[in-house]
C-alpha cells in the first residue's frame, strides 16, 4: 500500500497537493465504510478504536453518527 511511484513529484506542488486532498477524501470514505461494516459485523468500539490507533471515545465520537443500521 505504499506505492508512491505513480504519485506526483513534490517538485510539482500544485499536482502533489491536489493528490494529497484526493487521497485524504478517499481515505476518509474508506475509513467510514470500514468502521460501519465492522460495527455491523459486531465489532466493539474498543476493537474499532484499537484498529485505528485512537481511543474508544474518539472512535465513537467520530463515527457513531455515520453508522447505518
């Protein structure tokens, strides 16, 4: 998952920064979908938090409103 070969060079900041924005948006979408699926599969907030490297409270605060029942 660390393939940086196809990313824009830092020597082209306009392209590189646009790529950063796109990657952040994509990562956010993937994170929300994965958390939603984990909760649907019966994961606890502690398991989700541990997987993300954050506290249980932070995970719940960030994602509880995104969970589709």
